[in-house]
C-alpha cells in the first residue's frame, strides 16, 4: 500500500499547503490521529453552552426516575 494512501494534502493558490484530508476508516485507529481528532472536537466545542456537574446529575436522576 502507498504510504500516502488515504491522505490528501490540498494547496492554496499560492502553492502553500492548506488542507489535510485523512481517511479515518484507514487511519482512525492511529493514536496520533485519534489525539488530533479529539483536539479538533475540543476546539470546535469552545463557546458551546455548558452545564454544571450538579445540573447534569439532576437531569440524569430525573431521566432515570421517569423510566423506572
């Protein structure tokens, strides 16, 4: 298999590397790729609405009590 199979780098009009496309079906089990995806997920969730642990626990308790 080609070392770069499943990885594509796209350049901008100036010829500088701009985008990296990685086939996660091929490389998703790679620890470095998993860490990169986790980092991106974390970065993308910045600014999202959050709740406290206490609020979350109350929500879960209500859900469980309602399904018992």
